[in-house]
C-alpha cells in the first residue's frame, strides 16, 4: 500500500490542519481509530496523524477495531475493506449497529462505483480510494468531524 505524503493545503490555524477543533475556547484532540491490516500503511498513517495533533489508536483487523471502539472515546474510524478476521464492510455494519452516530471513513484499493454507493448507503461518512494523499485524508477528517 502506498501513501502519497503530499503536505495538506493550509486551512487556517497558522497554516496547519489541527487535530483539535476549537469548541468554546477548549481544544480537545480528535481521537481516530485506524483499522488496517497492512502494518506499514497503518503505522505510517498513525505516525502522520499523530504529528498533526490527532490522538491515534490502531487495530489490525475489524474484530480488533470493533473491540477497541466499544471501549469508548473514539471520534472517527478510518478502515480498510479487505482484512482478515473481520472485513471493513462488516466492521462498518457492526459499528453502526452498536452506535448509529459512528463516523466511519472507508479507504480501500477495491473501490468501485457499485461498492462506493453501497458503503455510503450503509452509513460510511466518506469513501476513498487507495492510494490517497494526506491532503485527502485531512479533508475527509475535517468534513466528517463537523457532522
């Protein structure tokens, strides 16, 4: 899996996208759960988002991701589709069954028009194709965090 490390465009906050949106003068970093079976992709995205002031946790498959989400405190889930143990579509359905307000971004190299529509219809807030660049991830996180 390949991540294009193009820096995000400036979006205020002194030119840097921040993981802590302002709310009544108090900043609380967004906590993001990355569910990805590819170790390099998961670690790279976690490291990058961590540097951008997000609190990041990760899981290697959908089952681990679901267990972690149920412990609480996660604001946004970023998940792959094809993973062992529990795939990303099943994870999406389980998360929404547990908490219908769950904000999920699906990222996969397997995105087609049909499954894009299916994932969005099932409740994903954003569906993105791999490879992606960091600007796209930041935009998706910012959009999803507002909803």
